[in-house]
């Protein structure tokens, strides 16, 4: 479709833009407007409609239509994740819940892996079988991909039926997010929390845009075939699927969240430096990136609950997701511009700079936290003792 990298990365940005706002509103809409059942169905419909519009953009060779599809898809995507978490909290408790969240993340990563490895193969098969022009082949491929979105909608409808049936039989209430969003709470956020936000943004902007552009990088720099490039690019998600629950359990058992975050950011920085400055087998760097990405998610996100009062948790997590999406939207466009103008080497240097800033923020967090009592870096035993002292 004669799309340069900057325009291609706009497709990632259009997904993130609506979620700069919807991260605050998703929980409110589920709790106060739609309810969990209708909310899940409505957001699933947005995902389906967005994917179909995206595919039609390919069929009609209309890039603006593809951008519109990604925007509509984004409206449903993140809010659907909120609805999914609400169902999980409603149906499962305690240790069961940790396992459920781990399985949710694993399934999401499996889906990403299948998509990255299957869609290129599917495009080639359709092109060989039907002999359509490139843009129509792309549209048909994307339309076939929308079948998974339809399956998601069917699951939402089945869940709504099961939840309603359980409500009648067990006399249980509809699930709620439990998060009350108050923008006025932002003024009360502490310095450690702002540092957590900075770590989050600077880290993820060096991971997701890189994966979005990684396939061509591995083809150009290392001479991989398209299939091999897709395989190595997806290894981050392949590793994340089984390792996320394992690392979650490890962090639960050991504590020391700041140290684990430091290790994760440092390991990710090393992996990007290996990709930028060496011609070593990239499988090593990408496997390291997969492990560190999984570890960071398990250690960073729970820290918010350690520095924010319970009544501000909804606002804190909403704000964290919001600025993450803002960062991803802006950096996705910037990454495309850097790549088009100066190539992959300077793009990698840019990602290294982002990770260096994230690492500096982790060090600052460690020092600030230590000066304030060190609760973010407590061991699991210290946290248990603190919990017991509060209950006595």
C-alpha cells in the first residue's frame, strides 16, 4: 500500500489515543452505566467492528479507513480488559485470583504469538491461492483474523448468560471494578508513585514499538527470512506466557520489588545494547528481553498498591495506564519518523536512551524509598509481619 514506517506506526498510535481517556472511564462505565454484562458485550462489539473496518481499509486500499478501524478497536480493547478483570474478581477470590490473572496474561501472550507467526503465512497462502492484488490480499487476511474477535464476542455473550444465571441461583451481586476514579486525587500522589509512572512509561515505549518494528529489523540487519524474523520477534510473548505466573509467584514469595524492577530494566537495557552494537545471535537478546519484560510486569504494577491509599487505587492505576498509552501513542509515531529518517541504529540508540532514563528512575526510587522507610523493597516476611501488626 506504499505506506512508510511513520504511517505504519500511526496504526499503533490510533489504538492508544482513545485509551489516554478511556483508562479513567472504563471502570466507571462498567460500574455505573452498562453493568459488567452489557459492558463486556458492548466493548466486544467495538473490537469486532474496529477489526472489520480495519480489514475493509485493506480491501479498498484506504489507509484512513484502517486508521479509523484501529481507533474504534482501541475504544473497545482496553475497556474490555477492565471488564475481563472485573469478571475475574467477581468469580474468584484469594490465591485463586492470582492464578486467574496469571492465566489471563498468559492467554493474551499466546494470542499475540499466534498472530505474529500465523498472519504472514496466511497472507502468503491467500496470495498464492487467489492471486489478488496485495492490498486485497491484506484485507482478506485481516478479515479472516476478525473471526477471533467474533469468538470473543460470543464468549462475552456466554459469560453474560452464566453470570446472570449465577446471580439468580447463588443470589450474588453483579461484579464491579471497585475502583472509584477521582482526578482530584492526582495532587496527592507521592514522589515514589510519580517515579513508578516514569519507570513504566520509559520502559514500555522501548518494548512495544520495538516489537512492532522488529520483524523488518531482523530481516535487514541479520538476514533472516520473514518466517524466522516473525518467530524471533514473537519470542518475547512466547516466554512471557509461561513465565509471567512463575515470576509473579517468585515476587510474591521474596518481595524486594524495587530490586526485581532494577534487574528487569537493566536486563532489557543490555538486550537492546546487544541488538544495537553487536551481530551476536539475536535469539540471546530477545530471550533476555522476554524474561525481563515478564519480570517487570510482575514487580512494577503491584508497587502502586504499596504507596497509594486504597481509596486512591483506581485513580492511580487509571492514571498509570493513561500515561502509558499517551507515551506509546507519541513514541510510536516518533519511532517511525526516526526509522524513516535515520535508520534502525539510531532508533535502537533512542530506545537505549529511554531505558537509561527508566533505570535512572529506578535508582532514584530505591534511594527515595530507602529514605522514607523502605516499604517498597520489603521482603515478603517483612510485609507479612507488618500486615499482622496492623491487624492486632
